[in-house]
């Protein structure tokens, strides 16, 4: 039975425990249900009060309907568990974190006023000065268009675009970190390793944290495996002391699941990792858009991420963390400048924001 048909029963359904209690009888149509076949309830039954449900159960059609209802509830439960969609509230319900297509369409039909970000200090002039200093690094950028034997990273890869890589390269050249910890790994890791070899004399110590390093291992060279620390497990299980060891100018690079939920990596990062960082540490978040809203096509594809909503709220009224550079926002407002001075950045990428922790 399709979920849409089963769903019509869900909205009027009692809790699943009713279905579980009745299911044995649903599978045995001729079985007798004592309360349903009893005559008038005895004194013990009257203690809870005689209800219309007790009365209806005297009638065989109602009992058949009740058993069918119970069976359908269990089938719906089993189907949702098989499909990984076991949820009390359907997509689009106001208690569901997953938006429906109708909700997405309604949200994008109400454009936000272009009055900036309330309670979030961006200091555009300071950001532009930092961005202008990156022009001096641009001519020496080390990346090639396609895979090359002397490079790990290349622009035409499927997941980390030129805009992202060039901002990462420039920030590494500018900050000259001694240590970088990356949560999430892949082509961004490859770009960091190339910048370290070709622009920072191999002086950066790397720690990569990811529960699945399949993609990263394909990009690493043999010598990388001995000089990088690979922690192949969820960041939720990584001791906080590893992050507390970062110093001013070092980088925490975050490209995680982008989902805040019970027990998630995003919750761990915001609530436990960021507080232990030393003052002066730079923090990067990937897939951050210019308006802190996910693109409509991402949402319609089912990527109901919520990390940047949490990030925006985190930064409001928060003097402990400064927006060091918001390249996605700057490119949105200064397209002509980027095309003139950093033209490869116009090719796109997931977007990013860089923060600096100001207070210990």
C-alpha cells in the first residue's frame, strides 16, 4: 500500500500502541476480542466509565473496522521504518522540521527586505580591506583546472569550487596558521595540503576529523598519511582538548552535516567546541549563503539543512566572535570588483564565512 494512501489513516489515528494492542486480532479475523463480544460490561468495566466506544464494540462491523485500522497503522509504521521516514508528523506539518514544497514556495514568495542583518556586525569596510589584500596572492594561486600529478586539488572537482578554494588559499596565506583542524574532509583538505606545500613551506600541522574518509584517502599522498592526523570518527566523540590546543591564527575549518538535531555534529560544534577555542582562532563554516537562506533548489531537492540559521542567531549580539570575512556576501554586493580582480571566484562554490574568536 502506498504511503499517501496509508497517510490518510494517520491523521485520524490513535497512537500506535492501540494498533499494537489490536494487531493480533487484526491478523486473525475470526478471533474473539473479549471486550467486544461481552454483554453489558460488568462492574469492573464500569469503573472507567461506559463510553460510546464500548457500545460500538458490540457491533461486528465496528470491530472489523477497528481491526483494519490497527493493521493499516502498523503497515504504515513498518513502511516508514523501511524507508527511513518514521515520523509522527508528516513533511510540512508545523511540528515537522522538514518543509513541504508548498511551504518552500510560500517562503520564497515573501522576499525579505534588503536592510542588512539586524544585530549582526559585518563592518564591510574592514572586510573589503582584507579582501583587497588577497589580490596580491591571486597571481600565485597553485591550483589547476583538471587533475594534475603534482596537485591533490583541481578546480573541476565535483564538490569544492574555485571560489571556495581561492578564499581558503588566500586566508591561509594571510593568516599563516601553524595548525588546522578540519571537521569534514575531501577536496577542501586537498586544497589545504597543496597550499601548505606550495605556499607555506609545509609548516602547517593538520588534523582531519570525519566519520567517513573514503574520499579523502583517495586524494592523499603516501607521505600525507604520516604527517597528518586522521581521526575517522564522529566529532561528537573527539576530546575537546584537541580543539583547545589551537592558538591565535590557527584555523578550525567546519564543513559538517549542516544539520542541528539531537546528538548532531553541529550541536557539538556550537555548544562544546567553539567555547573552548582560544582567542584569535579563525573559524570557517562552509555552505553559508549571502542572505543566510538556503537556495530554493537545495530545499526542493530535500536538503533541509539548518546550520546557517543557528549560525546567524549565534552571531547576533555576540561580541565574542567577529565576522572576519564573509566572501559570499561580499561577492553578492561587489560582483564587478570580483570579476576585475579575482575573476576565477566568479565561477562559484558553496559559499563560506570566516569568523575570529575575540574573547577567551
